[in-house]
C-alpha cells in the first residue's frame, strides 16, 4: 500500500482465475486510498460489466494506447473516459462500456517491453528461515542480482499476437469477433528484423539466460525463410536454444528441419 501512495492510477492484469486473489487488494485501494484502479487482460475483456463492480476502469482488449490516453486524462484532473477507445468506467452508478475498439495496426510500432526494471518491484516468497509469507522487493538493476532474484534460465517471448484459428473455447474467438467489428485484424505478426532486435535487447538486459520460449500461439504460421532468419539468429548471434508452440495445420518437415538445425528443443 505504501508503494502506490502517490500514484495517479493503479493497474492490474488478470485472468479469470486471478479474480478471487486480486479483488480484496483492489477494493482496499479504492476504499482506503481513493486511488483510481484499472483492470485489463482477458478477464475484464471477456466480462467488462462484471469487472466494473470492483475496478473504477476496465480495459477491453489491447491496452497500450488506451492506457496512455487515460493516464494523461487523469493527470489533467479529468476522470471521464467516455471518448477513449477500449476504456470502460463507472460514472456514478452507471457502467459505461467502450463504444470504439482499438487494435494496434502494426506490431512493429510498439516499443519493446521494458526489461530494464528501472523502478520496479516484485512480490516474492520470503526465503527459508525468515518469517513465512511474501514481501515486495525492488528489482535490482545489476544484471547478476536480477538473475539471482528471478532464478530463471528462459525468456518468455512473443513475435505475434493472436492465432489465425478461432476455436470456440479459446480467447482467440472472442478477439477475432471484436476485431471484425472494429474493421481491424486480430492476428498480426512482428517483422523478423524487429524480432531479432527485440530479442537482442532483452537478452542484454537479462544476461545469463540460455533459452527462449517463443510463446506465440502458432510460430509455424510464419514462412520458412522467416523461421530460418529468426532461428539462425538465436543460434549464431545470441547462442540460445528455444522451444515453440504450433498447431498441426502448419507443421511441415521443411519448417521443423530448419528449427531443429538451429536449436529447437
Ligand atoms: C502467456 C500466457 C501464459 C503464460 C504466462 C502467464 C502469466 N501469468 O503471465 C503461462 C504459460 C505461464 C500461462 C499459464 C496459464 N494460462 Co495462459 N496464456 C498466455 C497467453 C498465450 C498470452 C498472454 C500474454 O501475455 N499475451 C501478451 C500480452 C502483451 O497481451 P495480453 O495479455 O492480451 O495483454 C494486452 C491486453 O489484454 C491489455 N492488458 C493486459 N493487462 C492489462 C492491464 C491493464 C491495467 C491494462 C490497461 C491493459 C492490460 O493490454 C495488453 C497489451 O495490448 C494467453 C492467450 C493469448 N494469446 O492471449 C493465455 C491465457 C491468458 N491463459 C489462460 C489460462 C487459462 C492459463 C492457466 C490458468 C492455464 C492453467 N489451467 O494452468 C495458467 C495460469 C498460470 C498463472 N498462474 O498465471 C487463458 C485465460 C482465460 C481466462 N478467461 O482467464 C488464456 C486467454 C488462453 C485461452 N485458453 O484462452 N499462460
Ligand atoms: S488453434 Fe489453439 S491458439 Fe488457435 S484458436 Fe484454436 S485453441 Fe486457440
């Protein structure tokens, strides 16, 4: 609670399974500190009206530009978000849901996710021997100390958003419907050049990692030439192994051969 005392807005990212754990602190922030809260991620996207029972604002769909605009608005002392795409909010007793839906057109236009952790904290299990429970600790900027804190050998990475399929039980079917209505595309790919620059930047911020989890829903939707370009860079320039997700429809011997030669595990 002390950490957020001077914040303009407090954001939470949540899946449906997180609701029970997250809502008690969200309610406390609203009631005790009177700082506006916003929920984003798949749960508020799928159930925005219900999520407004607890959050002041919700982000329905992608958040980069809507959150920037909302933050600017709140800093100006104005809490009305009715003209900001993707943002729903409580206006008195009325729940206002967004009319317009924004999707980033070109993933290459987004800045890299920030792994410098210049002023970031993480909730960590107390070490053995200490008082049981969890403590908020500041993420150190020194690479070796960062590695000690995270104790991970792998980087989770995305080079695409969405999946070309739309299985009914999967979030992709919801996002495809939202994008269709907005005249936008849900399934988008980052250029191979940007993928390489981004991977290089992340691994320089997080040294010591020797494996990358390319966690796109279906990496093999890419052409063989792009798979060669990205995977040979992982092997020869970054010297890391990798694993992927893929759906059967795009699995070919040619693609698997390229990836296996370049370090697929
Ligand atoms: C990465 C991922 C994981 C990773 C990392 C999870 C993590 N805790 O970060 C791993 C593999 C560990 C994982 C595990 C699970 N996952 Co998962 N996972 C995903 C996946 C593939 C991508 C999510 C992601 O990070 N995308 C990249 C970011 C940039 O995009 P994004 O999350 O959509 O965020 C954007 C917007 O939502 C918004 N936004 C998000 N947060 C916020 C916050 C604020 C304040 C704002 C303003 C905006 C905002 O802005 C972002 C940028 O535009 C999604 C499917 C998908 N393609 O979306 C499933 C998905 C989220 N997972 C799902 C599930 C069910 C799980 C598990 C519960 C499975 C299980 N039974 O064990 C576990 C839970 C583990 C845990 N404790 O967290 C479901 C959730 C469904 C639901 N209604 O909750 C999804 C949607 C897949 C599906 N089947 O439909 N998962
Ligand atoms: S193929 Fe997999 S990721 Fe794609 S829509 Fe179906 S379940 Fe979701």
